[in-house]
């Protein structure tokens, strides 16, 4: 099983390094600790994780960041991962915003900076949140996911294609599942429904039949250029190196010479 993820977000490099170090020291054996230097970067990271269906257990983010405040980031991130736990890092002047966030976005906890020593100010809070997440968390689906609308003919065609080829898949109804809708909305270039998410995280918008069952099941896409080159290589016969050609020619000439020597001389009249 893939390790659940703890994502730390802060625009100050020193603070980000410190929180990442403290999280790794205690949780790296059971969790994958990641970091982002801004709210916008963290949103992109979260969307990529959701496309791969990687489990996220905890968001730890600073509140006061120039591009996007921590509460704004959590509002979007928790739409993608509603089961994840959230912690807001604040200074004394930001405690009122943190308290409002408890009711507005369902914030689980806020911590004052600095959190030294972490054994007293950080780890007890994180331990409780990760324990509560583990009780309610669902295991990620290891396979193809199809996101669309229930009565869409094209969605039905894709599901029927997967079922006929015995490819397990998970259906995501974007009209009923807010996290599925947010996942589709995050696909670059706009999403033509249905969207098929492979195990690698690749998103296929309204795929046609050119995607073979084997490619969908394995979650691998080969670039057309590599396919052409490999096909060309398969059609060629590898030629031996020049040294081998010379040895082969030498052996052939020697064999011909021996046959001429062994041939009896013609009788004289």
C-alpha cells in the first residue's frame, strides 16, 4: 500500500524546512512527507495527488502567505480530500482567523508559531489527528477510475467497454460527489466527459477505442514516436559488427581453399 501523505505548506523557506524536518523525524516511517512553498503550488500538488488517487492524511499550512492564505488553500484542498485532517500555523495576530476557520471550513486545529519543543507543542496534536484519520480513511482504489454523469451515453460506452474486457474500474459521479467534480475541474485544458484516470494519474478526456484494454488496465501510455521506433527496430535484422564480418569472410575463403586442395586433379590424356 502507498504511504499516506502529509503536506506542509509555508512561503518562508526556513519555517518550511523546520516543519518538514520535525514531521519527517517522527512520521517518515509510516507517512510520506511533502512540502510546497506557496498556496498555489500546494493546490497543484494536491490535484496531481488526487489524479493518482494517492491518500492524503494531513495538511499543515501557514495562514499568512502572499499569494493565497492558508484558509483559502484548505478550502480548495479539503474539497478534493474531505477526509484529510487540517492544521493551521498562525502567529498571535492571526488567531481570530484561525478560530473562524474552525466553523467555516472545518479546521481541525491551529498551532502557534514557533512550536518548540515539538514533543510538547506539535507531536501530541498531530498524533491525535493522524489516529482519527486512520480510523475513517478509505483505502485508495488501485486501478482505472471513470468520472462522468450517470445518464451520459459516452460514460456508459466507456464503462461497458471496460466491463466487457474485464477491467476493474471505479465510477465517480460528478453530480453527486463534490471531490470527483473538483478532480475533473482540475484537469488541464478543460474536461470533455467522461474522464478516465489511469493508475499512473494520466487523465484521458472522452477516450476513444484506440486505447486498448491492456493499456488501460496497466495504466501505461506509450508515445507514438517510441511505438514507431520500436516497430521499426523489430522489422530490422541486426547486422554483425565489422570484425565479425571479416572473421566470417576469412572462414569462408579458407573453407573454399581447402575444398579446392582436396579435389582430385584431372587425369591427363
